[in-house]
C-alpha cells in the first residue's frame, strides 16, 4: 500500500468513526479532526486548530492535562484520562481521552469520547444516594434525639444516686442492646453489680445469676477495667471468639456461654473526673453488631447519667449545706442570747453597788465589799469585750503578733498567777511543773500568756470545789509541750471535735451552770496556730476530767558560745538596719504606699515610692535601686507583667534588681507564680514592718 492509499484509508476512517479522533503535534495544536468533534463541541475544525487545545480545557483541569501532554512528549502513551473541554454553546463537556505518540512523525494520535451524559447520570445517582443517606441519618438522629430526651426525663426524675444509675439499664434495653449491666464502686473501692436488664422474659433466671456475680477489682475484664480511673469506652463488634477474655473465671465464662453475646460495648460513667460506675451493653439473640454510632449514643447516655448523678449529689450537698446553715443560725441566735446575758449580768451588781455607794449609808466593810464587786465585774466585762474584739480580728485576719525570742517560763507563770485567785476561791489545788532548762522560743509573750490564762481559767471554771489542776511544761524533740489537766466535768465525746469552734458550747441553754461566750478556746487555737503550733483537747468522757495540750515549735538553736543569761536577753538584739539601702516601692493604694515608706524609713532605708508601673519602670533604669518592692494587684498593669518588663531591661540597665512581691493573694500557687514571674520573695499581705525590713535586708545582702 503506497502513501496515498494509506492517507485515503485514514481519512475515510476519520470520517466514518463515531468516536472523536484527532491528530495533534507535540506543541498541543490540532492538525486534523474528524466530524465528531464539531458534532460534540460545536466548534469547526478551523476554530479548534487555530489555538492550542489547552486553551479549550477547563481552568481546573489544565494543569493535569498539561502533565499528560508532557508525558506524550516524553514518549509515553496515555491509557485513559478525563477532563472538561469547552463547548461553543457554552459551558464544558466531559471527555475521556486515550492518546499515543508517534515520534517519527512528530504527531500525537488522540481518541476521545463524550462522557457528559454518563457523568450527569452518575452525579444524579450519587445525589440520590446522598439524599437517601441524609434522610436515613436524619431519621436516625430523630430517633436518637427522642431516645436521649426520654432518657433525660427518666434520669432526672430521681435525686437518688443508686436509683438514677439503676434506670440506665431499663433505658438501654431493648433500644440499644439485648442485655445491659451497671457496675458501681462501693466506698471501700470494691465493685458491685447494681442492676441487670434483659430483653426476653425467659432470661430472668440468668439475669439474677449475672446480677449476683462478684467482680474482682483486679480482674482483667472490660467491666472491671472501666471502673478504673482514666479508662476509655470499649467497642468489640464481634465477641464470639473472645469469651475467654471476657470472663474472670470459669463460672463467669459458663454464664457468658449461656448468654451467647455477639457484640459488646462498655462505657465508664464519670462525673467531675471521678468514675462512678460502668455501663455494659451486649447484643445476643438479636444478632445486632455494634458500630461507632452505637458507641457514640452509649457514651452520650453515660454522660447524661453522670450529669444526673452529679445534679443529685449537688442537691444532696445543698440540703446538707442548708442544714448546716440552719444549725449555724441557731448557734448564732444562742450566742446572741448568751452575749446579752453575759453583758447584762455584770451590770446588775455594778449598778446596784454604785447606787448604794452614792447613798452614803454603807459602813466601811460594806463599802470595801462593794468596790471589790464592782472591780471584779468590770474586769469580767473588760475580758468579755477583749475576747469579742480578738474574735473580730481573727475573722477579719487582722490579729497580729509581736514576735521575738522569749523565755516561755515567765510567760507561763504570769498566765497561771492571773488565774490563781480564782482557783484559791474554789479551793482548787493548782500545780505548775517546768523542767530545769527550757530553750528560747520565738513568740508573742502577751498572746502566749493569753493562751495560758484561757486554758487555766477554763479548767478552773469546769473543776468542782476542792478539785485539782496540773500545768506541765515538757521539752520534746522539736517542740515545747504545755499541758493543762483537770479532774473536772470532762467533755462529751460528740462535742470533743467542736470544742475549739467559735460560739460553740456544750451547754448553751438558759439553765447552764457556767457562764462565758464560748470564745476562749477558739482564740487559743488561733493564737497557737499563728505561732506555728497545735492545740488538742482530750477527755475520757463526762466526769473524768480533761486535758488540753499545746505544742509550740522550738526556735533555731542559739549560738553554742552564748551564755544562758545572754540567751534570756536575746530579744534585746539590735534590729535590722537598712542605712544606705535604696528601696523602690510600687503600690497603687495610697495608704499602703505610705505605710510601706514609713516602715522602711524607720529602719534607715532610702525610699522612693510610685503609684504606677510606668513611672516605676523609668525610675528603675534611672535610679538603679538596691531592692524593688512591688504590689501584684494593680489596675493598669499587674506586678507579674511589671517584673517581666523590669527583667527585660537586662543587667546593664538595672533589670536584675532583687525584687519582693507584696500581694494579698497568699495561696501556695500564688507564691509559685510570683517566683516564676521573676520575683525573689513572696510577701503575703498584711506585712509587719519588721518582716518587711528583714526581707529587704536579705535581698540587699544586709541580713545578719
């Protein structure tokens, strides 16, 4: 066959072929097209050959089509490729391509077919499937929402923890599963099967056996694992070959064989990061296979159950809080009635004897007696008011100690001597026992004397005529122990835990045998704790006396070379001096700022104060203070941000100045945050002048 005949045959094939046939060069320009191109796209041969065919390709498909053209240039054939080609009528039509290169001729042979209708049909089919899927999903969502709504109503209908969890199993069967178990943790930490539900009435006996099953806490089975903290939900679509791994022993395995489970889900029930129980769901006779959607629904049910249990707990807590508040209100009313009685009672003899003294009709002995009565009752009134003021200071956090090294024995003796006349009036034997050598401690002598006075006077009050009280001081390994023991009326066991509470008295009725407001022991506890110590009450019961034990920490060991007489005068050591130390104070509150300035000035410091951090930051670089004291809670910029800006100045601009944070926030995490921000010391408010001076001295390298 000669070349002319070959071209004639090819032209005839081009003309008669139903597919779209074309010849193009490697630059991507059509050289010859059969009539199917014009019939399909509407463009004439001349229009298609006038431009590279990539210009007719949809913009989103051009990059991929260009890659295919590059492959043809490299000699590779295109087995199949789809893209969108412009139509003269508007829009694009989908074409499926096959192409082969003929390098010898420098041509590419292209075979294409119009896929537009097929693609449209496919898109319609996909759309229909999507619509059907969406409808099915919507119906499933409606069923899920209806189920959860019903569950929500059922779970919130009870405020009892056990009853709420028990309702879960009835909700889950048969809506979610054929079987459902609830396992909970007892207070002892052991698991207990709370409830079992089943779909078939014939399984009642098996259900009772499953409910009676005792789970071992250490068992490596899904129900036991789900009761441990931090466990995720479990989904096992097919458990038929895994029964041995679901049973904790042979008896349990036989029960599972009778149950014949197919699929399993186990969901922990967690409230406030505490695992309350585990919800186990099994399919059996229904043959249902659980999937991810089922597990999602089970987890949501578990969350709602946890919320319901949490609400029940909050309600129970609110009821308990209400009962406590009502009890507190009763205690307050009793206290106010007692206060009225205690305030008015001394006024009666004071007023009565005052009137008689003014009358001028009394003999000398009666006058002396009247003055003694007035003095005694005024002192009682003064002590009562003092206790009330101390309690007020305790409540508001304003009770302060003047701490210094002291010898405890003189303090102890002064406190006992103040009560001795009252003991002698009741013929009570009052003995004091102290060791020969007593170390120096750090404390407030007046407040410690108040502790001794309160404890001993309390013992005198509750010790009968002719009884005995023993005050003993002992040195232990790390503390001094002061005990006050009496053989009086003792303390009821149920009242013993409350003996140091404010406004609490074992007998607050109008017929009580002993006066007072019930404040003394509360004040004792607070004062002892301010000294870093502890106080404890002990009693074997009514009529068997009582013992109060105070433990105070020992001070740091004194210098071995210091003589005993020098130790007794340790309180007279010279105070800290800050002469020449430049201190910068940043505090937005004027009164506090003035207090800090005056406090530091009296120790000799050179003090500058600033109300804003902006002014203070400029002054840090300009004045180069030795120590920086800054408040934390300020309106424009807090102390954390301020110290970070100071540290950013760098050493050459004063950024390493030692700094103390002064803050009203005194929790442990606040201290960590202060140190992390760049401060060296955390000073909780309120701060005493001596404490402030000591901290500044330490930061400035002046500490003794």
